[in-house]
């Protein structure tokens, strides 16, 4: 029967062609109801035929139809299709309306398969290019902040290339990856964020003295190349990607050229030029005290060498300061320099230029873009330059094959500042500067009072305990070069309407090269008063080279079948192969001896044996999967997936594992009366899903091994060979030959509702994720002979709700449209179990402040030494000093998990104008602020001036009586003693809540009639900003809680004096030719 | 019909594609052998690792706390690294590194050596491993009291939370371990270590003497808590005519100036930006420079202050002005950062001088009948002086002083006081942790002062180290944290 219909249609077509002798020409214009401007690219079709044209740039068209033609159909993506009866007139102008619902209907899902959103039984959300680019953020992941419910994005500093972390529905893995998988055009890409010691022998936490944010590789994609981003929130959505997608997936679809509908004749080409200039400033500086200046021991000793601001109160009197050199000494008023730190930072300038060419014919299309981002950071001497080239092309071959190719090349070179502590850390130097010592004046290093002399080996800088920050900038260089190619090649065969065969091969190849050149020096102070305070550093040169080669191949066969008029089905079966090879070569001059000669940065110049290590990690996986989707009458949908993976990282007998998912959706609004849908509930759907995803282990954890001996004593180390004697030791981690795959199960229900012709839409989900049998390195007491053992254990649970709301309260005929939207996410995380007899697993921090997974607590709990309290919560003090006593053990101090995340935004459009604003917030959670720790210690923090630094009795403090009871304390304490010696790390864990004005932009699109006589097809101009303002919790006057020293690792909420975050604002111009 | 044929073709093509990749070689997934680490290492590589690990702890982490609590050194007012020790409030986490190095680096490698060497008959390696195992456990138990012992180092056998044994049981265990090690020592064995033995270069005669001296040290440590056992054990040594370490026979490791191969304390100071946190304590400087003592070793054991004087800072007075002149630890201790000669300072496990003082004490107590207390006392002083480069005249001048001469006519307690005080001087800057243990056992020297910044009040001294925080959080059988002034089992006075 079907055959007959096809034949009939063919005959019809032939018939219509034969009839072409008797034609009429119809002309007209298609305009938009929104702005009354012409709409280019609308398909004008003679109804029931294949005869069609498209409108030109002004929305005009001309179509020749036979006199027998009855109707014309006007259609365009995102517009409501219209059919117009042909009358006698040969001129037909029409007005088309936006079809908001239709725009959202189609969504990119796993393996780049486009699906109708209504058919999905799990939560997804798509962000369009326009929405993504509102704030002109140079980092793709950061651009998602506040736009998708259930998604927790943390951006480290907001600087181009800085790292960020994206976690969907809370973390489930105790020690593994918790970030969402990033997929570009159907191929997963590497989003590594190697920290100082990662990828090498050591599995220790980051080196606190060497904190450079090299960014995470997910940000290598050029945001201007992105067409849309879909977020698949749960493992159900991502079952087809296998293990790596157990944390959800971010599916990025890049732009492609537009094909021209058959019969249109001429091809249309597009050139888009997008340029912006962005200015950056520090978003939030710590709040400094301006009452007391340089000095030590609480106003008693006025020491010119001090980095302490524990001196006398400011009196404005002229006082000598710094070293006495050649009988001279500088003099300045003894008063606070309020903007001292602020003035150190510069206005960062970033220019972004992007040109994209696209075009297409009936059977082919292409897209080519070239982008450049050139940035000078807010820290003097820092810079970041990124270049992107992308080519996307597709073509249909004659013999039922179609092919497409996407290739992206990225080149990054940057000069990055160091955070953390000690010589190389710029922030360390800044935060320690006494409040009266002018920082900016120390810029001139040739001035003997500021500088360090390599000939005489002397220094004249005032500070004996900190370096001139400009010296640090000029002599501690961290550079990074990245070259990356990501691409995929797809071939499809579709001779039959019921089956398609597709093979997609993707490759991701990059090198990430890091160099550190840290100066060797040995300076004695010139002033004899400073004697004994030599500035000595051994210097360092290091090369840290990462080379990653990943490939991924999917072979998929899709079958479609219509069982009856109402029941339809598709079945996809596929096979996936992937391999990843990471090589790291690390070489550094001797850790202790440093450089032999100063200023010569080469491994040959190592004083003592150079430290060299190379590391190779290779993994292979193969999966077979199937995805069955059934629909009934376009309102009932069912999806079932299954997958079997085999992984090289698991022991042979456990290396193959199966998992599956099921999901369903019911679009109940289809059953409502037409009238109800028109007036009240225009769309309503409920959905539910259950999924299980398996995951493998890291490479090489199944066996025991030995390692070259390095004895690390915390400070100081002994490394082998010792002289010529070779040393090896038993590796500290006990391997496990019986390891099994770990599993995450997820259940979710949700609804999507749309009221009053889509004026209000709601998307709600409740989910419950549970991760079991996790593969973790269980920390062992060293007395067991090992420090960790790889085991299967532990369970982490996440429960939560996500709400996405969107409403259009104002929509006028004149074209004013005000749209409001918001998201709310509340996730409750709990570590349910770890291992018998073990209830804590350390994931980060340092001695005295651990970030842990603790049974019964949320993942990422802080444990720290804190003030000792009595049973009623009063602080217990020492009766002789009045100073608080400290807890002997680490105590629970909250976690980095926020109570909830929310956002609120608006889009206003009127004629050519658009205004977007987006606020987002995280409420609750804690973070460790080393800025606070350091500022308390040196006396620059506001809280060190309580009671004008006079001794006082700790509020509600008690003393412990010999019988164990407590009585009120009356002994006042000395604040200097408290802040310089007693204050425990628990006091530096502070409220991480914030509200940010994440994005604000105002744009204007010039009316096309203005451009008629110019070469431009369209032109728009905008001002934008991101990360513009922040409001923090009252106790947090120390910095943006998003600042983080651990990159995108699991050790979040840890600001060990990392880069200050920045606000960005600028102007953007976009024109098309 | 044609259509069906095509379908079959396509399906066959698909099947081939799928099949071809899945049926690839059987070892396609067999790539999980770590190419970055060796799967095996032998006793020749394990022995120097273990020795250097012990040396790192006693020469760095414990040298610092031992140097402070033996009042050789104190925290400089110009810096802050060790304030918490002077406050007598170190954090549990301060002891994570030494504990971990001792157990998972030193002791576990020693256990592996013992297993391998015993299995293939290289018994001299087994002997050394037993002697060093006993030595290491004594260092641990002396400082932490009850420790994991009988169940320790068995993570590979599934004991992930070893139970703690009473210190007495640990002592019983290590005494028999060191005896077993001594029994294996064979100077004529064909297979023995060479340069891979950093301490004695494979000289098994010295290892036997070292073993005997350790045994003597262990018994004497029990002099107050179990004098019967101490006396028995020492008499047994005497009966067996045990030989002890003698002149120029210190058990020590030498270092070189190459980065990573330097004295561990120097390495730590250098890593701290060469900040001179450690300065001379007035307790020792004042004693040595006393008009009745006139100890010339002061000028070697300490570097003078920048003004050239030898002046110590009152113990714990880091709150003094940062510009207070102070002397510094001497180059021989590895504790003076500004002179690279410090890098070459050896780490001493047990010195020849210490051996003489041990014999002297045992003799003075009447437990080592064959030895003469006074001769050994003077030999101990002599060896200490000689090691530091002094001439015989310097030595005889020193010993001739009334305050120094052996109190042959005094009570046993007078003799012990003289011996231990001299031993304390001989351990200055090189075996701080041992000197502190001996002070805790005997109460000598009797002129220690409470740190000026103690948080424990004017009468309390620290009497142990705290269990490390990793043990608190990771060991299911952890018995509970102790207070820093809780005494260990053998510390009964």
C-alpha cells in the first residue's frame, strides 16, 4: 500500500511539472509580527508539491506556480507555519508569528540524536546560543551559570581560561569524577584539570606553594561557535554514553551552515563578524583595617622590617620607614593607605574577535570560523591569548550516503600568576603588606629602596619577611601553551526510510605544556638593623608536559517502524570503542638545590639531580548498547536502554558489566479539549525514569608495586639516588585484584507545564541518586604498612528538587516582550556508608583542616581544629591568659555543599532592543579562607581591631574547674596572642553564601532598512557585563567564595589565597554580510 | 526482491563492522599493567630506603621536637614555625609525617627485606632488618607510648586497623627481635650488604655491636619501671661478653651537599625559605658557658649570634623582640641554614660516645660487672670531643674540672646524674629525641625550665608526643588521644 502512495505522489509531481506551461508569478513579503521587519529564509512552498523558494534578506519572495495551484505554505524554523489560499491577486504579503513552543520541542540528546522534547522521560534543558552569549563570557561552562536548574557551576576567578567546575545534582563519587561529561557534536571531549601533582607518581593534594590555575580543558571550545547546549541532568539521559556520563552530560552542538531548500535556486552565504572589548576589575577585595600600622607585639615594638600591622594606631605623623641605605631613609606619614591593594591591580583588557563564514547548497553546507581572544589580566604581567579555528561541513552523496566533518583547532598561550603561599604567590605578598606601606610605590625595582641587587646580593626593600610583589611578578614566571584538535567524522547510510546506519569517529588530541621559571637569589639586607634577614631562594625551572590522545568511535544502526497509525517505534543498536592515552613528562631542577646559576632556566642547570618523571596512562573501553523508543499517539512515550561495557582497568573476570534504564512520558494535555489547551493549559507532561550506570576504575589499581624512594617529611625530603645508592620502596597504595565496577542508580519524576499559550512554563523534577560499591582508595593508618588501599565500598546519596520557571508577563502588540525566568535547586547530599570501621575519607585540605567524606554528613564536609566549647556551647578559655582553648580533635564545621542554588533573570525585547539581566545565588555552605587566616595573622583584617585592640573578656567564655564543671571567665585576653598564635583553622571556615549579578546586557539590532544601502545584512551593538556585582554573607569580608585553589577537583570550598575573581564588562559589535 | 537483497547486504556489512572491532585480539583489554612503576624491587634497593627513612625522622621531624624539648634549641622570635611546640600544644597532625615515614616507609620496607632475605637465605639482610625494626619501634614507643605492634604492617593480609599494644608488650617484642637480629649477624657470611648499607657499609661486626648497644639502651630505658628485667638483661649481655660500639663506631648516615641528599634538618630549613626558626636555648648555652663548666664544644655545637657572641634565648621566649641577638645551631647539627656546610651533617642513630655512657650507667648501677663506670664515663666525653675535632688536651682540661670529674665517691644517684648530664651534652644537636627520652626517664639534666610561652602553666613539661591525626581518623582500633603531659609506661619518676 505504501508503495502505491509513493507512486501516486511521484505521478502527481510529474504531472505538475508537465503542467508548467501555464504559470503565474506570485510575489510578496514576509514580515515578523514581532518587529514588522522582513524575515529572510522563509520557505514558500506550493502546497502539496516540492516547488518552493525562500525569501531574500528583506523577506521578499517571488514564486512561479501553475495556474492550477490552490495554496502557498510559508514555513520557517521557530515560526508558526501558515497556509494561504491563492486568490486572484499575484501579490501576497503575510505576517508570521513566533512559535515559542516549537522552538523548544526539538532537543539534542545523547549521541547527537535530535528528539522531540515531549518524548523524553527525563529532565533536560537546552540553552540557545543567544542565551549563552548574553554576558559574553569567554568560558563556555561559566556561561551556563544560573541558566539551568539542577546545575551547580563554580567559576574560579572569571578570568579567561580560568578553571570552573560543573556538577549536576550534587556529587556522587567519593574520590572520582563528579563533573558532568562534556560532549561536542556527539563526541565526548576531555575536560581535565591537572593540578600540580596530578598525573604523576604522587597522589597527594595540591602543592600549597605552587598554585597556578591552568584551567580545565572543557573551556577550549570557542563560545561563539556554539549553536546550542543541552544539559542532560541525570544518568537516565546519558545511559548511552556509558560510565562517564553517570554525572549527567553537557551536550554542545556547534554551528553549521544552512542548507537551501530544493528548488530555491541560488545559494545564500553568510559572513558574521563579532567583536568585543572587555574590561576587567577585581570583583571583591578583602576588607582591610585602617587603624593600625606596621609593627609587632601589639603596639609595643615598632619594627621597620615587619610584615605585621600590629603596630601603633595611626597618628599621621611623619616617620622614617624601611631600610637605611647610604645614610638615607625614606619618610612618610604614618597613616593607612586605604586603596593600597586595589591600586596594585590593573584594569584587564580582553579583545575578542570572531569571524564566521557559512553557506550551503541543496546538498551541502559549511561553517568556518576563526576566533581570537587576547587578554591582559588584572594582575600586572599576566596574559592569556587563545585562537580558535573551526570547520564544520556536511554533504549528501549521491548514493544514499551523507557525510559530515567537524574540526576544531585551539591554541592557547598564557602567562599566569601564582597563588598560595610563599615566594611565588603574589597574593601572599599583597595581603601581608602593612597598611601604611605603599605598594604601588614599590613598582620601580631600580629604586634601591624597593629593589634587589644581583651584583651586590643585597636588597633594600622594607620587608624582611615578604617580598616586593613586583619582584615576584617579574621573577616568578608561569607560562602555559596548549594546542588542541578536536574533530569528528560522520558517515550515514540511509537508503531506506526504516533504517539508518551511522558511524561517527571522534578524536581529541592535545598537548598542554607548562613551564615555570622561578628566580634563584640570595640577598642580604643593606641596613645592619635588618641583619640576619637574608632573602634566599634556590630557584626552579620546570617543564610539565601533558599529551592526551583520545579517540571514540560509535557505530549505530537505527530502525524505525510504524506499527499502526498510533504506535511508532525506533530502535537504535550501537557499538562504542574508545581509547585514551595520556602521557605526562615532568622535569624539574632539584627540589632542594634548585638552580646552579641564577637566571639560566634549563634542566642542565639543576643543582643536584634533576627530578624527572614520566607517566603513561592508557585505557580502553568497548560498549554495546541499545535504545528502544515507543510512542503511542504522540502523547505516550516509553524509552528503554541497555548497555554492556568492557573496560581495561578492571580485572578480567569483572571487566564486563551491564546496566540499563527505562523512562516514560505522558503528554496529558493532548487529551484535553482544544479549547482548554488554547485558554489554560497549553502543554502538560509528566515523566519518570529509572536508570543504572556502571563505572570502571582508574587505570593500574589492580596490583601492588614498588616506587623509587622519596621520603617526604612535610618540610624537607630525602630523595634517591642518595649519592650513587639506588633506593626503592613498597608503593604506599595497596592494589586490589578483585575490584568490581561501581554503580549509580537514579530515579526521577518530573513535570513540564505550560499555561496560557505558553505565557508561563514550569519544569519540575524530583530525583534520587545513589552511588554504591564505589572504587575508592581507602585511607589506611600508616601502621597497617600502607597509607591506602583500593576497595569497593561506600554509598553516597543525593536527593533533590529542581524547578525551572519561565513567564512572559508582558507581550504587547507593539512588540514589547518582558520575559522572566528563574531556577531553584535544592540538593541534599549524604555519605551513607564508607567501609566497615571507617567513617571518614579525606578528599582535600591540609593538616588541621580537612575536607572529607564523613558517614552521615554531606559530601565535602569540613573538619578542623576549633575553639573548645563547653556543653552549652560557650568558649572555654585558659584561666591564666583568657585565651580560648582548642579542641584536641578535628571537629565538624559544615560542608561546601550549598543549601540551595537559585537564579533569577529577565529578557526584555522591544523592537530592536534587548535587555538581559541574570542574578544567581548560592545559599549556605562554607569555605576555607586563607585570606582570613593570613590577614588575621598579620593584623590587616578588620576583626583584629575589635575594641581598638584593647584586651577584653571573650564573650560568654568559661573556665574549666578541676572537677570538670565550668564557671564564667573574667580574664581578658590579648588579641595579638589570639590572632598570631592561637586562632584555629576552624575559625577560617566561613559562610560561602553569595548573590551575584551574573550577567547584564543591553543590545540593539539596527533595523534592516537602515542597512539597505550598506554591505551589512544585519548589525547589532551591545554593552554587556558578567560577574558584575557580589553580595556575600556578613562574616565574609575576605573574598568571593567562588575563588578556589583546587580547580575543578572535589576539594571545593578551599581558597588558599587563590586568584581574586574579577568582574568583566564591555562593548560588543556583531555584523553580518 | 531486489530490495530484500540490498537489506541483507547492508546488514551483513553492519555485522562485519561490528564483528571486526569486537573480535580483535584477545589481549585488547590486557593493558592494565602499570608501565610507570616496577613490579618488584630487591633487598639492595629496599635497605637504603629504610635506613634513610629512619634517619629522616630522627634527623628532621624528631630532631626538631627533640632539640626543643631537650632545651638545646628554641623558637626564634623572628619567625613562628615551631611556636606550637614551645606552647606545649602541638597539633596531632604535626606527627602525621614522622609516624607515616616510620611505619609505611621504614618498617614496612624492613619487613619486606626480612621476608625476602629469609626466603632466599641472605641472612645478613635479615639480621640488619631485625635490628633496625627493633630500633624503629623503640623510637616510636618511647615517644608515643602504646603503639600498633603485634598487628602492625599487616595491611596486605587484611588487617586494616591494627590494634594498639601496651608499651611493655612492645618492649618485650623488640628485645627479642633485636636478639634475633644479633644472633644472625655473621662477619664471615659470603652474602652481605655493601654500599647499599648506608650505616655500616655491610660490616656485620659493627652491626652486631650496634645490636648489643641497642639492647643495652632498651634495658636501661626500663631501669625505673622494671629494674629487675633491666638488670637481668644487662647481666646476660655481660655473661655473653657482648661487645658494644666503641671509638669512631657511631651508627650514622652521612650526607652530601647535593639537593635531596643533604642532612634532612638542613633540607627542611632550606625548604622553609632558609628561615632560621631554630636558635640556641639559654638552658644549654648558659650551662656550657658556666664558669665551672667551660665546655669548649659550645663553639662547635652552636654558631655565634651575628654580633659574635654566644647567647641563648630563654626557652620558649619567642615573644622577645625579633632583633634579640641569639646564637644558632652549629653546622655539625645541620641546623644552620646560612652555611651550606650544614648540609653535610650526619644523622646519628647511636653514637660511640652514647655507647660509653650507656655502659657507664649500667656499671654504675652494678649491672654490668665487667665494665668500669668512670672509665666509660671519661671515654664517652673523650669520644664526644674527638668527634667534634677537639684535641686530647682540650679533653683532659675539661675532665679535670671539679664539676665535670666523675663523682666516684658519690651515691649511685650522683653518678647517674653526672653520666646522664654528660650524655645530654654529647647528644646535643644530633640526637635530640634520645636526650629527651633520657631526661624523661632519669630527670637529668635537672635544670630544665618550663617554656616561657607554655599554655600548660608553670610546672608542667611535655612527656610524650601526640598520636597523629591520620591514626585518629583512619584506625578503627584507635584507643583515644593522650594529653601531651601523660607519661609513657617506663616514665615513672
